[in-house]
């Protein structure tokens, strides 16, 4: 079972209960970051790409992977960083790559984000970076005129996930894309088609593959 800890926001003093999210290891076992039960959450300040990850060891196979650092978004607007035990991963910052760069296998959440960033850069969005605000599910990416959601979990993305992304993009007057490792059910694809949201499946080779009509169109135009 994933760990959970009580969290009090230092800004508004609201009490929360935070449960660590689980991510699929390459062996298929669920992995959750070990929370520091004695640690004190702190408000997020300046966001740096190489500080957004923690190293977690899979208890089933022993493989060490890099996963998004746990955080909690309080309704007051404060983003709280949840302390974890163990070393923090050191992840080099992404550098712009040639559009024809080869893909890399997706084994961790970082791999999924990297694959999505590479694809967005292929479309011409060189300024893509992680969003400051925590997304309802997965990891948010933002660039000039574009929002993207990357869901590295094994569960299929839901219609609500797509709707939340679409609403955020409408607010920002931006285009949006959804990348998922777990895929999409028929209801989600139908809803995304109606909203015009391109859906991409991140397969194990690290190649984003179109999963609906808008994605087919975008992929053909951007290739």
C-alpha cells in the first residue's frame, strides 16, 4: 500500500492527507516514493528541472528508477514539496535536439516526459518546460502557445483527464496534447475527438503514436 502522511499548509494552515502516487516499474510492479514521516513539507519556490525527480528502488526487482518528486497542491494556491527518504536523483537538463533525433525507451516517468518533450520540440515548441502548477494527473508541460499532459502511469487516461487539460488550454488560449503510457478507453477517445484534443500513446520504444483523429492530423502536419 502507498504511504500517506498528514500535511499542513504553512500558508493557510489547512490540513491535508497526502498519499504517495504509484508508478509502474519496468518489471511491472507498482513503485511509490518512500515518504519521510518525520519531514516537514515546504512551499515550492523556483522550479529547476534537475530537482524535480527522486530516485526510488523497486522492492520487487531492486531496479532503481527516477520518478517525479511528490508534491501537493493546496486550494490556497501553495504547492507543497513532500519530503522523501533516500537520495534525490540528479537529472541533467534537457537540451534541444535535432527533430530527427532517435527515440529512447520508456522505462520511467522521466523517460515518458523526455519522449513528450522531444515530440513537442519536433513540432517547433523549443521552450517547453514543466508547468509550475501540479496537474490533476500526471505531469504538466507548458510552452509558448501549448500545454501538454504526460501520464506515465499504467492506468488508461480518462475523459475527465482530457477535459481538464482542454479547459486549462482554453483558459491560456493555447493548443494542447495528451501523452499516455497506459492508453485510452473508447469514451476518452470519443471525448477527445469532440474537443479536438490530440491523444498520443507512449509505447515502450519512446515513440509517441497518434491515438485519435486530431493526433493523426497533427502528426502528419508536423512530420
